[in-house]
C-alpha cells in the first residue's frame, strides 16, 4: 500500500508542477507579447519620425533647387532685357535719322 500511496503523491506533485509550469508559461508568454507590442510601437514611431525627417529634407532640397533655378532664370531674363535695350539703343540713331529725312 505504501507504494501506491507514494505513487499517487508523486502523480499529484507532477500534476501540480505541470499546472505551475503552464501558469508560468502563460504569464511569460503574455509578458513577451506585451514587450513585442511595445517594441513594435517604438519601431513604428521611429519609422514615422524618420519618414517625416526625410520628407522635410526632400522638401527643403526641392525649395533650395527651385530658388537656385529661379535666380538663374531671373539672371538670364535680366541679361536678355539688357541685350534688347542695347539693340534698341543702337537703332535710335538710325530711327531718328529716318524721321529727320522724312520730315525734310
């Protein structure tokens, strides 16, 4: 009888140990899931921040390039205007001479 009683005690202890192991495993699994959620949220936030910084950098670069191009176009327009004025000044004497000839 002592052997059966001892076997039953060992079985009950094994069942108790198994229950404790399952309970601890459940607690550990929940902790791992919670930690994974926190890390995932941190990674998402980091990715959002990085994307925002990259977008701002891209916009800044585009604005700088646009300013440079506008300055270049403005300089070219100023140069073209000056060339047209010079051509017009060269024609003033000829136009005045034609007008004087027509009047006389």
